[in-house]
C-alpha cells in the first residue's frame, strides 16, 4: 500500500518522539550510574589506606567536584558565633523607675510623708532622714544616682555568666547618653564595672569631694539611700546577642574544597597524611545521587539539546529521505554504543586507578558512522553536537569537556573524504589521529594542564580514533546489508564492481546497456553540477532499464532492422513497453538494490505519456473509424503507471534518460543539443513530471548546460581519414 505524504510525516513525528525519548533515558541513566559508582570507588579507596602508610601508587580524582567540608564549615560557624560578644543593653524602664524613686524620696521628705519614705527606703533609713536637720543629702543622692545610671550599673550574676562563657569583653549597646545611642566594648578584667560587689567602693570614691560637707553618719546614710534606690540598669540582652550570632552565622561562607579531575590525591611512594585521608573521607561521604533539582536540570537540558539535534538531523536528511527510520535507529544505536563505552571505560579507569582524561571519551565513532551512513557531513556535525552536550553532563566531565568533544569529533568529520575503497579509510584514520592529537595538545595548553599528562592524552586520542575506525569498518557493511543503505562504498560497488544483473543486461540487451551507461554518465555529470549525489545518480542511470532484460527485442535500441511492434497493435505494444518499469523494480528487489535505486527504476518515466504509440493508436483509430463504433483512445491507457520523481537524483536520471535517447536523433551540434534539451525539459515541466523532484529552475538551467557539454564532448566530429591502399 502506497504511503501518502501525510503518512510519511506522521511516521517521521513518531520516529522523532521515540528517538528523543530513548536518547533522553540513556543520557540521564548513564550519568546517574557513573556518579553512584564514583562515590563507591572513593569509599573503597578510603578504606584501603591508613594515615602513616606509604602509598604504592597515585590516587587521582575521578572527576572535578566542589566538596563541602561540613566539619570545617561548622567550625567556622562556631568561631563566628563566638566572636560576637555578649550584648548588654541599657534599660530605659529601669532607669525611669530609679529616678522616679529618687524623686519620690525628695517629695516625701518635703511633704514630711514618713509612710512614703518607709515604703521606699525602709523604716531605719526613713527614721534617719527625718531626724536630719538638713536635707541637702537628698540632692547629693539624686546627683550620684544619675551619675551611676550614666556610667551603668551591672548585674553581677550576669557579668559572672559572661565570664563563665569564656568572654573577657562585653558589648554595651544603647548606653544612656544625651547625645543618643552608641555601642562600646568593656574589658571585664581591666575596666572598673559598677556592680553589687563594688558599689560601696564606687560611692566612696564619688563622695570623696563632698565629705567635708557631711558628717560620718550622713555619709553612711547617703550610701544607704543610694544603694536602696539604685538597681542594675545595664542588663544582659540574650535575645539580641543570639540574633547577632545568627546574623554572623549567616555571613559565614560554606567551606568548599575544589577538586579538579586528574588531581593527585595521594602520591605514590609518599606517606599518607591526615589531610589526604580527610579529603578522601569527604569524597566518600558526598551524596552519591543527583538531587531533585539536579535531576530536573539534567532532564530539561538533555531534552532541549536532543530535541534540537534530532530536529536539525531530520531537516538535514530532508523530507524525501527514504531511510529516515533506519537513520534514526542507527543514530540511537550509535548513541547507545558511545554511552555504554563511556560507562565501561570510566569503570575500567577507576578499577586500574588511572587518571581519566577527556581524550578517552568515545566521541569519534557516532559522528563518523552517521556521516558515512548518510553521506552528509552535516549529519556528522549534528551527531557530534548531541553527543558532546551529553558528555558534558557526566560526573567525570570538566568545564572544557563539551568544547573538547565537539571540536575533536567535528575535526574528524571535517577531514572525511568520501573515498571509494574501504582501504582508503586507513589514510583517513591517520589524518584524523594526527589532527585530533594536535587538538588535544591545544586544549592542554588552554586549560594549563600538566604536561606530565601528555603521554596519557595522546595515547587516549590514538586509541580512541583507532577503535572508532575499527568499529566503523566492521559495522558499516553490517548496516549496509541489514538496512540496504546506499552508502558511498555500496554505491561504488554497484557502479564499478561486477554485478550479475548488469552482466545479464549487457548480454541480453547490449543496446539498452550502452544506453544505460550513457545515461549514467549524463546523470553523474548533472548531479555534480548541482551538488546532488553524483554516485547515486550514476548507479540509478546504470540500473534504470534493467527491466528490459525481459523481451529486449521490443525496444528500438536492441533491434536490428526488424521491429516487433509492426506485427502487434499499439495497445499491446504499449503494454510491453510499460512492463519494463515493473519488471525492473522486481529484478532490483531480487538483486538487493537500495530502495533509492528501485525508486529511480520505478519513476524514471514518471506517469508520462508514451507519445509514439499514443499517436500510432490515434492514427489507427482514424483509419478504422467505421469499425471502432465511437470508441476513443484514452491518453491514460498510453501513460506509465508510476510515481513521478520525488528526489533530485531521480529527476536527474529521468531527464538524462530522455535526453540521451533523443540526442541520437539529431546531428551532433551544441545549438541543436541545447534546443532539444530545452524542449524536453519544458515538456517534462509542463506535464508536471518534476513537481516533486526538488529540482529548482536554477538546477534545471545548470543541468541543461552540463548535458550540452557532455553530449558535445561525447559525440564530437572527427576529420575523415584517407583510405589505405
């Protein structure tokens, strides 16, 4: 059943979806497995060493990673919190209460309110005050209380608490001052701090200047009044202290140890020290799985990269690609091979405790394989981009991994020359190895890597490229055979190798064979001129008429003066002529020809009319009008029942076939050839035979010029040679 364009579009979309899904699963699964395995390896290494022993071999970092040193970070947090001194704040409420009591005492004395004095100072002090002849002592008391409040009166138990916490200093915040609030630091061991244990000493010093005006009894009474009125007004603000310590903790940067891939963690023949073991311990205790955010990021990144890559991949292949599903399958297979190889190479390097360099990443096979399979370098570049992007997400990757992968693999694709012999791949391998080794050295210089690694890097590059070409040589014939792909090697074998069906054609229909070779020459030249696949066009030209093996005598190029069609009706003649298309397709399938060649066989006449026999039928109808009784000749009965060409090479072979046959009917001349070609081209265009071929008008003009040059060169005239005696 013939597929419509809508069916093919739906099939392509479905293929695109499944390829994206499979490649996404692979690109997420392998990094997860590698990350888990890396942490297990560090645990094994950590358990295999003890401090003080001599290491037998180097231990390298498996990947670049930033380690969070939890212990060091916690220690830094504790130090930051400890650096925040206890904060003591000035209590305005306490201060107001003390001054209010001092005012109340003076007011009670002025009003001779003994009961009020007793309630504030107690009966003993109140009685002593009331027995005084003068009350100046209360003014002294008020002034001294005010001074104490300004200096600050501390709670001795809270000072002892700060000392017990190990602090020799405290911060005083919002100290009472007329000019506003400020902070300062007090050294508890060296600064005189007013508190319960030394309040008497402070008062003695403060009263020193006024003792001359007071008796001993009045001085003692003054001290008792002040002690009774005052209370600590500088208090330990535990909430503010904790808040400042929390802020200090927030400002502590996490202690991060940056490890670069390939860094020597333990050096051979050296004693393992505490720092090295601590580093291994940290590596072994790091999370061995991706966080949810990391996982989502990986999935989003890989989805975008792979979707874009596959979309460009399909766009470069073109809508007329007859092996779209096969090419997608091979892309996924090559992708799988590359990632599985990456996984096992990483495991192997870990088991051997070798430094894993980017030069060991299997980045060459997939781009080279897809380039050779499709015949397009741009497909190789797209494959290189997708693979490099996924390699950059591996736990072993560094910041330069993506650039290294895409540059190296792109260089190897760029250096591809579509050779005709498989042996020529040896030269290709040599040039790729040299070029990629140069790129590896360049990246070592850019990343300032140690040149002690140069041997490892170059060896990895050589092995990597070599394995890629070995796999390419082994798997390319398998892909050709299984999927019947028209690779450059397959087409070359069909064009220039021994093929039984062409041998049969040359023996059974020598004229047709000669015509096919001429068509192949024209098609190849034309395809080269417009940038199409010239080898595909040549092979299509060679095999387009293999259906004429059956009944070759009915075709003019194989007749020797006797025309079989003279003895049969036009309708029977056209049936024989039309049959060579169907027979050719069947024989092409039996011979295992690629589907592109079979499409060329089926479509090299399109659905065009067979003009000669159509005209003969019209003449026959006119000559026997009385016997036909109104029956008419239908053009559809004298037209080929095939599809029109739907890719460039098929359209080129159609034009080359018509031109070659018609060119034998005119005198060799450039102007006549040009006129003949233009008329044939215009006829094909008018009858819609090139509508789906993707040939542009510019391509048509270029083909016309190329065909004219080729025909003139092939059918050039010569001088007449004299007869020999």
